[in-house]
């Protein structure tokens, strides 16, 4: 029977992890599951049929080492999921340009690879707004993310310079809809829609992650959201075992905030059928390869 490794990291005490909800379903069909840190230097990946990238929630701090680990797994007899080419495409948020080029609406974005005052000032003018969000193109968990006001952003100038002086970054208008309505996440397993949630930041914050106090709510989504999510999936360079499409309201329509293909939380705790859908997706993948 197949053996699976869930790729994780060493320290998850400060995070909410729900992947263990999958294990009983795999065990019921005779598949074994182990959770292994990607930092492991001695693992024999050949002993697994599948290595599934899951809670590797510090990869952005060690991107080169992380990709080297995935390359090693990909060279083994194990099948890496999501596939290495998809992860390489998704690891920096420049992939959003590809989505936009293919007609997928994304949150309006300006890109830069060198910090200076004019870059920020021009963003306020370009977006015709008084608040922007600045974040690295390679980031996760809202790390090194700044919310800047046109009236006082210079107070954070040194921190911005220290963070982005030699680092690609992106600037987006702050969308009040994130605070007023929330951010929607749609989950797909094997290309099929599974479930959706809405993430709402705690009062006084703009970050929706649980680790930052955000609250989560199961929701139904409309046809427009499903259509945009499907367009984003169709724009990927190859198929994914799992995908999370994050949507926010921009103006009168929906836009992609992120297409998460590396280590998104899939919130199996908020839809009791979702673990089985994930397992079924992997079974279908496995049978199609036989």
C-alpha cells in the first residue's frame, strides 16, 4: 500500500494545523502517513510513494534551501505534490503577472526591486488612495508586511529600507473590503471545488490569518467567485493536487489576492467532508498513474 510523507517544518507550536484530520481517512484505506520536516538532512525519500508539501511554514525564510530539498525529493522515486514546476512558479508572487496577462483579475499591484521614497509616493498617486500595503514578493504568513498611510508613512522609512533594500517587493492599495467584508478562500482538490471560508481580521488589524487574530467562517460562494477561481486554476502551468484561491472584493468585482499552491492551510476543520475529498483526489491521481 502507498506510503505518504506530509512535508512540514520543525516548529508549529504557534500555528494552527489541521492536516492530522486527513490521516484517519488514509489509514482506513491502508495508506500510511508520516509527517517529516523539510529541514531533515538524512531522510530517504525513496521510501515514500508521495511527498505532499503541507505545513512548511518557514520556507520563505530559507527559500533556496527549501527548493533544494524539493529538488532532492523530485529526483527520488517519490512523487512530489504539488509538482516542483508548479511550486517554482508559485513561490514568488510574480506569478500574479501571469494570471493578469491571461485575463484573470488580480488586486492592482506595482512591482519594485529597490526601495526608495519615490516608489512609495508614486504608489499613492498611482492608486489614488491614502493607504497602501507593501510586502515581499516572496513571503508567507503576512511576514514583513507593512500598511502605510500617506500622512505618516515616513515614520517607517528606516524599517522599510532595511526590509526591502535588496529584496523584490510589491505595493497594493489597501482594500477596505478586507476589513469590512473579509477575504474569501476557495479550496480545490484534484481540480474540483471542495469548500470555501471567509477570513476576517480582528478589530484594528488588517491581517486575516488565525495567527494574527483573524476569525474564520464557512461560506457559500457565488458564480462570479467560482468563475474567477477557475480561470486562475486554468492559468497554472500544470495541474495541482490542491489549490487555495484567495479572493477579495475590489471595486464592483472580485479579484485574486493570492493563488496558494505551496503550503496553504486547507481548513479541513471547517468542512467535515473536505478531508475525504482530499483523499479521494489523491486516490484518483494514484489510480490514473497505475
